[in-house]
């Protein structure tokens, strides 16, 4: 430092820190030979704390406010230097300003995947990343363990340290909780709070830091995600979805809706196609009504008479595809005696002309012919006189 710098340091009697960033955690006030004048003005702003250090030993601390440095408000410094009746000006001491505001942009992530045992997939490797909000909680510990002799400490200098701590805590938490890979993503909020507790227990007394919050995003391997997707699809079709009566009803409703939509989009379907679409719509309406009626509370079902029995419905062969179900009235004029049909209780597909319930559909429109009249016989012989 030049002569001008020395003279400026000796003449300055205001000690303050004007911080224009949120990433600096600690800053040492620059002064030639660390000399401070008797009666100097100390200004500590909100979110800051001033710490005096004499020969590496922590002395007096000042919260936000405006102070005049005298023997009365430097009791620890007076004891250390043996000031019984005040001190001579200037005196030597280092002044550190500690940023007590939270640092919100600290990102973390696991450098290597964490291997865990999953009951469904065996050994699985997972990764995690997120944001961490920290602040200095104990300036004395932070000064001793982090600052040391540095003149300035930025958040970047402790980011790598915290990343290692968080990664180790995440690995320990996953192994101790025993949560499977599938449940990890569903419990991210709960696990984030638990991870904050794990990290807090390791940085509180060791580094003088406080962890306000941790946000966590867990990533599973691509093959596990694909296997989970395939498992859901198989569960829909193979693990009882179609064996359940209610689910079967919903499945038929969806198929009927698809068929009706296809018929509506086919302008060349003709009258038969229109009638089929109307029949499907009526059948779907009946199915929805029946399902809704089954879901009503038991007490409502007991309040009125039982529902009317539903008419027998038939599936028909339509160009090699099963369509329906349709009631007998809906099939009038839409099928022929050779059309294959099937209904609940029938062993196999049968021609419509051979089904008794469908016989009225193929009966002649007019009345049956009259029976033939018997021709008159020969007259009776006359009675003999």
C-alpha cells in the first residue's frame, strides 16, 4: 500500500460495509495495519453483523446499528488488551462483516448415482439435484472454520463443500429410510424436509450454517421409467382389469363410443349405418344409466321399487367385427336370418333365424293364409219310406 493509502486508512473513522450483492458471506474491513481510532464510527446495516478479531481471537460482536467505538462498548477487547482506563488511539483489530441474509441460489446435485435396493427392480441407481437456501447462523464458528485469514468469502467457495455434504446426506437418508425407487418420486416433498434435517445436523456445529430449505428432484434411470410404463399397460390388460365387472362395463362403453364415432365420421354409411349409430347410442345410454343406478347408496335403492328388468341384448357380426349389444327392437330391419348373433347365455354364435327371441323379426308382414276349405260331400240318401 502506498503513502496515500496509508494516510487515507489512518484518517478514515467510519467503518461500514456497503454490499451490493447477495453472494458475499463475509468481508474484512480494509485498514492499514488494522489500526482503528478511538471514537471511530461503526455502522452495521440490517442483515449484517460486525465481528472484531484481535490476534486471531474473537472479541466483540455488533448487531445492526450505529456505534461509537469506546472502551464501554468494547468490553471483550478491553479485557484482552488490558485497557483499565481506556485505550490509546489508534488500536489494532480486524473487523469482519458477516452477511446474515439467506443465500438462495445454491444449486446442488449428486456427482455419482446412488445405488439402492428396490423390491421390484432389484439394484437401482438414482440421482438427485435441486436448490438449497442457507445463511450464516453462528459467526464465531463460521469465522473459525470457513473464513480463517481470508479477506472475503463468497458463496461459490462453500458451494462445493455443501454439495459434498448434501450428496452424502442424501445417500445416507435413502439407505436408512429404505424407500423403493418407485416411491421416491411420489415422496419428494416429504424426503426434501427429511434431507434438510440430515444436512442441518452436519453443517450447524461444524460450519456455523443454517439450512432454511432444500428442494429436491429425483431422477430414475430411463430403463426403470420405461419398465414402469410397460407395467402399467400390462396391469390394465392382464392383471384383472377386464375381469372386473365394472371395468368391463367401462371397457365396452369406450369401445361403443369409438364405434359410434367411426360411424359418424363415415358419411357413406347409409341408413343401416345411421341406425347402427343410433342403436349404439341408446345402448351406451342404457349402460350408463344402469351403472349409475348401481352406484347409488343402498338406502336410496330401498326407498323405491326395484328397477325394471332389462331386455335381452344381442351382439351381431358386422363385417367380421362384433358390434352391439342391441335390443330386439333395435335390430329390426338391420339383420337377416343368416346374420350371426350372440347374447348372454348362448354357447356360441348362431344364425338369427334360429334364435327364438329374434323369430318375430323375420315373420311375414301380413296375416297367415286361411286354411283350405273342405269341399262338400255327396248328399245324404233320402230316408226310406
